C-alpha cells in the first residue's frame, strides 16, 4: 500500500524530481533576491517621487540657467551666443563691484555681529541662576517668527521721517540727528545692516543656548574651582563646546548675507541710487526690470558657486576642529 500511495503522488511533490515542461527556478530570481537588495530597491521606490520633483524643480532649472548664462537674451527675441561675455561683464561692471562690496558690509551685520551677540547672550543666560532667561530668549527670538516681508515693513516704518526713531531722537533733544534714514546715501546701508542684525540675532542665540545645554556642568564647576571668572569660563568651556553650533550658524548667516534680497528690495529697492544695491537685487533688475536674462543667469551662477564654496569651507573647517 505504501508503494501505491507513493506512486500516486504528483511529480512535483516527489523530492528531486522536475516537472515536465517547467524549468527549475533560478537562485538569482526575484523570489531568492537578497534582503539587502530588496531593501535598497524599496528605499529607491520611496525616494523616487521626491527625486523626480527635485530633478524637475531644481536640477533642470539650474541647468537651463547655466545654459542661458552663455547667451544674450531679453526674454522675448531670439537669444544670441555670448560665450563668457556675461561673466567677464560681471567681473568688470562697476555696479557689480559695488554690490559685492555691499555684500561684504552685510556679512558684518548679518553674520559676525549676530554671532558675537548670540554667543554672549547664550553664555550669560546659560547659568541656571539667571532669572527671566526664558522670557528674554523668547523676546530675542521673536524676529524669527516674522516673515521677511513683515520685518521689512516694520523697519521701513521705524526709519520713516516721522517714524519712532526720529520721534525718540527729537524727544531726547537730538532733533539735529533726525533724517530719512532709508533715503540717505550715507546711512541707508548701515540702517539695513542693523535690521539684519536684529533679524539674525535670535536664531544665533537659540542655537548657542541649545549648545550650552549640552556642555557638562562639571566643566563649569571645575573651571570655577580653578578660580575662573566669567570671561575665562567663556573661552575655556563655553566657546570650545559650541564649535558644532558655530559651524551651523556661520553657514546660515553667511549664506543669508550673500543672498540677502527681501529686506533690501522691500525697503529701498537698492537705492537711493545704488547705495544699497546687492547682487541678488541686481540679478532681479537684470532679469525683470531691464531684461538681460543671460547676465542675470550669470550672476545667479556666480552666487551659487560662492554659496557652495562658503558651505564647503565652513564644513571643512568644522571637521578639522573635531
């Protein structure tokens, strides 16, 4: 009986047999693919929509801008080949040189000053015995809640001839110092710089405060036992412990200074004259006001390369410190 039962089984059920007309499954088939390969394919499947959006929204327009930077084009008529003419004009144009000089000026107000003030504020409020530190940090961080457009409108009202700043100066008997700040060739650029410091200060302080909270308290205790005062404690404990946060803040603020546009365009539009012109405002004017799309694309390419270089340098320096 056992023999009869075994003979009645299908061929596919008998071990070692091959069903007629069917080839054996390959070890490299989908069914036997390694889990690691399946995980990679699954990850690519999840990333595919985002990658496609990134390609169509970022990479393709960037490539198109790079291509147009080698042409003269007003956006309407046929483009003509310019070669590197737009780039040589970028390097020799007096207005562009003035815009680059203003960018260096903005780096001081948009990056260096906020970093210094934010680090000092973080060091002062890092002590647990500081009363009202939370309220103080919230007030300083408030500009980050406002959009750039709102911040620009606020500062435009502050600097207006009949605005709060001139009213305060008049109230203190300093009426001779009042002026239309954003319409003054000498003071318009520093006025915008102070507005930028106000806007970036809160972000720097919050990031540095977060960094100080990760510094072990034992280091502060040891420094105080060695007789270190607040200044020495800052340079021996706080500053070395904030290297990572300093790299992040430096990258963000430098890029913000290089690409500043909103507050300048919404307050002065680069004026009076060209006293507050920046590369991004010049790019906008070249692209839309007096259309020279090729020159605008060249400015954009240069700004992108400068921003990438700054980011790589800051990252490299921070890795070297680590």
